[in-house]
C-alpha cells in the first residue's frame, strides 16, 4: 500500500472520547475531555489517562487520590468538545455544559450522570513524559447504564452510543455496524488451515 | 441515569484495534492484536501499549528496542482477531493470516502493509503492572495511506475505515458518521453563554 510519511506526530485513531471527572479538597468539581485514556492491565484492573501537568484535574487527582473516566455518548459531543476548550481553573464546566454530577459508589470524584459508562479509579502511580503525566488508576468500580441490559445476551453496545475520536484528523465519529465478535471470528482462519 | 455496578473489571470502550508488529534478533517477525494502545504525550510524541510479559512481542521489543503499532481497518477484522487467538511462539502469524510485512522507515520492526496507518515507535521505558507491562515508545515516524490525501481538506477518515473494539462486550464495530469537529463545535456553548 502506498504510504505518505507524516513525521513524528500524534496522529493515531480510533481513540475513545471520555470526560475525566474529579473533585478538589475545596469541594469544587471539574470535568476534562480526554482521549488519551485506556485499559492497561487486568491484574489488577487498571486504567491509564495522560494529561498535561498544569491541568486542574491533575491537581485534583493528587488531592483526593481518585478520578472517574466517563465514556461519552455521541449525543454529548458538543458538551465534550466544550470541556476540552475551557479550563477548569476558570470555569465550573459541569454547570456551564449542563452536566450532572452524581455520587460514585466508592471514590470521592463524581460520575458524569449522562455518561452511560463510568469507571471509578483510585490513583496508583504516575509516569513523567515531558509536559505530560501518565496517571495509572486501579479500577475499583464500573457503572453501566441499566438500559444496556434490557435485552438478553449481555450488554447492548448500541445503547451506549460511544463516541470515537480521530486524533490527528480532529473529528468525532459515531459507531457504525457490528462487524465481528472478538475471540471468536478469527477462528475462521483456523478452519482454512485444517481443511 | 439508572446504573448497574459491574464491579472492578476492564469493561471500557471504544478502544482501537491494532496489530503490534515486531521482529526478533533471529529475524522472525511477529504480529499481535492489541487494543490497549494509545497516545500518551505530545512532548515528545509517545505511544503506550500494554501486553502480558509472557508474549513473544514483549521479548522482541526488548531485543530490538522498537515496535510498530498498526491501525486495523474493518476489512481485516478476521485476520486481527486471529492474531489475538494464536501465539507468536507457535505460529508465523504474518504468513498464516496472509499479512504482508513491509520495511519501516526508521525502526527494525516491520509495518503491516495492509494497515493504512502505521506508527513506528522506539522503546523508551516500561512500567510493571501485575502480569502486564506498559511499554512506552517514542513515535519516530507515522505512515499514512496515500489514498487518504486524494481529496482536499486534509486526511479523509473514511478511507482508513478504522475498526473499533468494545472491551467487555467483546465486539468489533466499524465507524458510523462524522458527528462533529474537535476544538471547534464545543464553542457553540460559548455563544449560548454570551447571548
């Protein structure tokens, strides 16, 4: 395939669109848009987010020792982009974006109520990378929309309507079609070899 | 929103679907499916992947000091799932999945030619998390399909056809619709406040 070289840059996708929610020792809540977020271990369940060390969220995580990663549905795309444009040092982004803070099960940081998947994390360690800090958090609880369980056969992905971010292209996209099942459809290539 | 608690687990999405390609000192190439992959810094451009320390890819990364993260298009979903089901210790997964190894620009590890976005990384450091190792790599080159530049106005996301993985639901999904532009559409909420 013919390729063009873009040089060293951060063009990579698809990425999740998340809102990271935190609270300070002063009780002020904050919410920050983050696409640099993902699972990094199953033993123990661990999530990593990366953020600039100057962010209000970074300060909050160190004050309380926890944070919540909220999956953004496509219906909240304007609110999510807004929370990436504004600083938590200046604004109450929960209020200004019309987001509702709900109590978490275990951590002090709030959940974003309108987000159908909320991962509660307890700060474990951080890694310094230039101006950024990679924050590792042990997952202590996962909250999923009850609506996803309405039909049989596990969680219905469509009800979450997850928003994908294309880093480098700077576009938000919705989900399309369910094209295959993991740990399953790849076995079609086993049969080809056996046959 | 009514929520159900899933307990501490790794249910989180959307995630990218990637193939991590490497080569050993013996010249044997390997390719591994990874959804725990993402950008973690812009200064310097850095990518992180997480993998079990028993993987052949982990050994290769330590032998050569580099790896490539390849974005999987939806058309390669069966091949990608296959590479997650098989071990590189047993099989030549490039050959068995019909994947083509192409020379990278800078690193020793090969690109997966059929993948339209290939991120070349040089190993920088690792973080131990239980049985997993979070591998940080400085991005030294990004290769993107020439086809994405056919029309004006930057890269055409549709041509990449990126495959999304829903961790916890274990489903692969294609992209749907372009719903908003980042660092832009959130400003609609600025105007509401000013008006």
